[in-house]
């Protein structure tokens, strides 16, 4: 297993809801952004051309609020895999005080970019994750 991947996030005005903090839906977007940033860094051009990822399930625990202009550190790592599916974990942490903002477990499915059909995760792909 590889080291966890970190991705910086800055809270934008559009992330804030009527309660004055980051809306829960934004955390879901960040979970996906952190995962996509990881894939973008580790995947070869051929992998990016041939495969896509789709979300099958998100589980998110919201711990603390984030506010406008906060810096957030998104950390991700992968877990178990079976066939075309694997689990990915994401932790969103406040960069200034290390408070956990949210933790997520997401089930992803690898699909063929051309057909959109699930495809078994190869050893080549597993090696970079």
C-alpha cells in the first residue's frame, strides 16, 4: 500500500451556506476532488485514457465545521478491492488546528472509458494506487 495522498483545499464563498459554514454537499464534492487529484497524479496517460471511475456509495461522517477562507487538507488512501470495485478513504482536516472536519468511505467502480462497462482493476492500476 502506498502512502496517503494529500490535496490542499481553500474554502470559497460559494462553499458557504445560509448557516455561515461549508455546506455538507461541498464535503461530498471535496471527497471526489481529492480522489480525482490522486488519480490524476498517479495514473499513466494510458490509464487516464482507458479508464474512468464512478461512485457506487458514499459514507460521510461530519465532525466539525469549516468557514470561509479556511485551508483544508484532504488526505486519501485506498482500501480493499474486489473485481472492478474498491474502497477509498478520505479525511478532511482543518490545516490550522488539525481538527477533523469530515471522514468518508467511498466505494468506486472502474469502468472502460469507451463502453462505460465495469472492468476488473488490473495489477498495473493497483500498483499505482
